[in-house]
C-alpha cells in the first residue's frame, strides 16, 4: 500500500479541505478519491537511538545539589559549597532503586539554576571541589555514571542554561563561552551518554541583564562530543518536553511535530503547549520528536524532610504509567536523594512496590498463546479458551513511522462482535482500559490512518486483579 504522504504537495490544490483534516483522513478515503498514486512514502521515522530510547519507556530524574541542603527549589547562587556533604552517598543504590521500578535510564542534574556543579569543573569555583564531601576530591557525576553503567542503566545529564552564580551570566558572548566550556567538560570527561537534557530557564542576570543562549552552538557541541546522545528540550531536536510537569501526555500524542510550532526552548503559549502535548500527524509533523514527561515522586524536585509523608504511592505511579507511557510518551520520574546521598526509605518502598505491581499486571500477556492473523487494517487474536481482560496494550511498528489515527477494539461476545474500547493514535505504546470482558476472539482495527498500518503488538491484561 502506498503511504499517503508527500511533503511537497500543495494539499489545498488537491481538494478543498483544511490541511489538518486532509491528513487525518484514512487511507481508504484517500483511495476512493484516487489520490494514493500521487502520494509518496517519505515521512519521519525514528533514528536507532530514538527507537531504543522509546522502547525503554521510563527513566529516573535525579535532582541533587546544594538545594538538597537548603530546602529550596531554586537556589540563589550564593550558597556556600561547604554545606554540600552527603556522607553516605551511594549512586549504586540510586540505580538499584531505578531498576526495581523498571526505569531504564537516568538523568542527573549536574548543575541546577544555582550554578553549583556536581563535578570538579575547571571553569568555576562553585563546585564539589570546595565542599567537604570526599575531602574535596569527590565527583558526583563520575560516581553516578559509573554506577549507571555497572547496573545497566543508560546515563544522561542535565546542565541548566541559567546560572545564578556565574558573574558572566547576562553578558551573552562571555557566558555562552563559559557554558560551552562546562558542557565540553561534561560531554568529554565521562564517556558515552544516552541523553543530554536542557530546559529554557532564563532568569535575569546582574543588573537585570538578559542572557541570549546560543542554542545552535550548544547543539553542535553535543553532536560533536556525544554523537549518539539524544538532545531533550522544549524544542528538541530529538526529544520534546510533553508540556507539563505532571507526567501526563496528550491524547492524541504523535511522535512527529512541526518544528515551527516550537521554535526554541523557553517559549510558552497555549499554541506551543498544544504542540508539545499532542505533536502533529505525519505530513504536518515533519520531524520525529517523541515526548518525555517529567514528574516528581514528591511535591518538590529536591528532597525535603517535610515532604516525607507526600511520596506518591504505587497506585499513583501506576496511574502515571497509564497517562504517560500508555499515551505514547516516556516517563521521567524524579526521585531525589536525601542529604545523606541515598534514596529515602519511603521513596524506595514505593518504587519497589510499583515495580512489583507492573509485573503482576503486565508481566504475562494473557493473549500470548493466541493465534494472530491479519485482517483488513488490523489484527485478530483467537484463543483456544476464553480470555478475561480489562486492559489492552497496543503498539505500532514505529520503525516505519506512526500511522494509526483512530482505532477500535472489538470482542466476540456470543455470536456478535462488540466494541469494547476505542481511541486515537497509539504509536510506540497505547494502553486502553475497558470493562472486564471474557472472549476467545478479539480484534483491533485501525479505522483511520495517515499511512500503512503496521501493528507491532496487541496484549491483553487484567488491570484490576
């Protein structure tokens, strides 16, 4: 089947429909209008690095630094490095916590807005080398990355572009040089990374000066020093922010986006948030830029003792899995270490129980033994005995792009097919819940698509056991 996309077509000349409506028409509709022969198959697809990252589904964010010791969310840049002394720091414990919850990669705040560096930077004195921790010889970034590799966790780093300590901040050319020097240290000293994380934080410098970040230069530096690392920011270029810090992806959520709708990090408007939440269907979306949804296991991003009773419980984490991973985005769950440098017991327990609950629900596909055969625009599963389920997990083969824009799940109840669930695009992963049903035959139909339908997987599970 020919893919109904051609980025060079003037769609308004083909027939009088708005561009977005045209692209949401199904393949069958296009065929009836005789348009498929005109359309080509070139459309955005993931890079091998993006595909691997999407298959990981969940990562751990680790906010750690002087704010851990002051109780602030945003430091002011004048903190004394002597306050940083996590005497029992164990990055291997962090990684074991990640693994217990099924988190496959981790991103550490190497520097937050306060400018305090968790590595012994040569371009600033505001770092661990002036703290009592490890006698001034410590390097949190090194311990984090070594632990991640030992535990089989992909390692990523966040370097805040805003620096409330650097005297050059707000003097645009000088600070951009300073920032590139810091980035070069992080990307050049520690070996391969899987993700480099940026945000658009851009507060005032001294005297109200406004810093203008050189994003093209920043991206070139990452590409040169870490060619296999993915770059995250509001505007990508590889991974986009999902538009909120609550762990909730939009519905629908396309992996493809129109980069003109989110031109650079730090911009905000209802239109930009809509673009981040939902992406754009192929044709409107000209680049592959899947979403990542950051959210904290606690109310704040840094550890505070006052929040020990407000840690998200396993059921709340499971709901985040549904609204994020279950809507075609990756979940980046922040789990902040304590002043001792360890994941707190309450947080650890919640992560472990979340991992156990995931295993109970998704560890065994009830349809694993069912016969699968292709039907028009979908698949049908047929089991030798009835399957009782209330959850369906759907996956496209996104290595060839994302196509399905609307789907229906039917179950054969008695002698008739009955619709039990429906939804919009599913991409890498879509979880839909329905009333508990018991059936031998289940089918999934793509009733609308913007390209060839390649259903990569259909799983049946019991959410409420």
